[in-house]
């Protein structure tokens, strides 16, 4: 029988994971960046402690939110890990936000401190910053009237905790795409993040892998797989965004073994003319979401194993495939510890093969979202009848495969 008890904080909470690996393998590389910078586990811990100390120096406490509005890179990773090192809540924002949408998410985050990239700071002139009191600007050019990262770090203190950071504490808030209304801030506990990555990908990825983080760190695809590699003691390669023309160069140069490919990424890669170099790379695993007709072509042409999954910001990879699935459109089967139903508009379960809404629950507490930030009505609607309602249409066949 599967153990459904909450694991110890050392297994699933970022602060304790990072402390463990920085002591056990301090010189192993944890992160490489497309800027050609790299961090060992010891350096990653030092960066997290530095940022945590600077947050505490300006009065941020455990459980407070901190906004990060940065593109992928070393600074974005330092903000995230620094927040979590001191038990603060990391709130990354989409770098495409502007105007009323930006106003909405900044207000909802309810943070005193915001870290913003120099290229984005002018967009803040058009909105009310609400509770934000301290604006720290990342970038080479000085920004009059705002604190630079150098000034922010100058006042850093030794970071301390008032209590342990627990698996059920909120690790970060990620905003949804807002396809059904204003973006909602999803409260993601450490334990949800652990199940999204380390539990879901057990037996697929391991400590020898280096995962290419080509999705943004304001997206659960970026944070979940980064956390997975931290839990395993593996490593990540962080690039600002997916670029078709640079993809294989990055794979080879950064020694990447695993990657996630979303939507149009796979057709873009297949448009390049076949080459003898197609098999000359360290990549061994590609997670393709959703699984299209060209997945088998990717596997054969580039010599990689293919997996797929179904996930969303609010849940924790409840459906996973086996290696090299051969059914177009399949998402996989329910992973251990997850219960799935396909229901009608009254939450009544539908017969096998009938299309309906997928609803989800887990046997471990805190393994999915803790609701929507400052939005109790949306939380109650999504979690009605004790199940999380995905809003997505699915069907399940007699063999237990979900489509």
C-alpha cells in the first residue's frame, strides 16, 4: 500500500533540500545559465542566503509575499530561492503583463517588496502599486528613485527563521492564464510542488539528469521541474526562453539530458532539415505536452525517449504516461496516490468512454493547491464537493488511459 503520510520537511521543503545537498555535494553544479554563468550547490545556497538576508533587513517576515518580475536567469532563481530560504512566498509575474492586468496581479499579491527588471520598470508608471513600498530594480543602468540590487544587498543581515518552514506552507503563488476571467493567484504548498515534480517523475528522471528550464519561472512547468532536480540532487540549465534556432546548441553546450516541449515546439524542431548531427547530443528524455502525431518522429529522429503528462497550475501531475506512448492524444494513466473522475455538470460520474469534466483529489493532504489567493469564491467553486474541478474535457478508455 502506498504511504500517504506527509513526508518530512527535509524531503520536500526547498530550504532543507538545498541545505542537505549543499553539505553533501557542495561542489556539484546545480544551475548553468545561458549567460555562461554556473552555480554549484554551495553557491546556490549562498545566493539564497544573501537574498533572504536582504529581505529580512527591509522587514520581510516568514509568510510574507515578495513579487518577482524578471525574465529567466540567475537573478530570477536567486529571488525565488532567497524567498523560500527565509520562508517568504515567491510571487513571480508574467513578463508580458501590462496595464490593468498588471495592476490586478500586483494588487492581488499584496506584497511590500517587488523585484523588477530594468526593461520592465517603466510599465509600472501606468499603475497603482498598492501595497508595494520597496521597488528593487535589476539591471546595469541606474534607475533614479528606485533601489538597485547592489543597494538592496548592502544592508543584508544573517537570515533566521522564527519557526521551521513546513510542507503545508505556501511556497509560491503562480497566476493562471486568465482564460475564464481575471488571472487567479494559485496558492501552491511545498508539498504540491514536491508531488508535481519529484514524485511524478520518479523512475523517469534522477540525480544524473540536467533539465533544460526553457519555460519561465512564473510558469509551473519552469518551477516544478527545477524543484524536481533539486529534490533529486540533479541540475538545471536555465535559458531565457525557447528558441528553435538555438535549441540543439544549448542542449550540447549545457550538457542537457532532459527537456519539456510544449505545443508548437516539436513542429518547429522538425522543420529543420535532417542532419547527421540529429543524434549527436546528450538529450535522453523529452516530455511532450500534449502528445501529438509527430512525437514518434521526434523519438526516432533524435534518438530520445518520449513521455507525456497532464498538469495545470492547481494540481500535481495527476496523469503520467509510460515511456514512448503510442496513442495519439493520450495523457497517460492516473499516478499512484491520485483519484480521478469524469463527471457531468452535476458531478455525477459518466460511463467509460464518455467525455466530461475531469475532477481530481489526492490521498496526501496539501498535494494540490490550497485555493486562490484572496479569492474565496473562486476557491469554493473549484473545490466543490471535495474534488478539484479542472474545467478540462476528458474521456477515459477501458484500460484506464485518459485522453
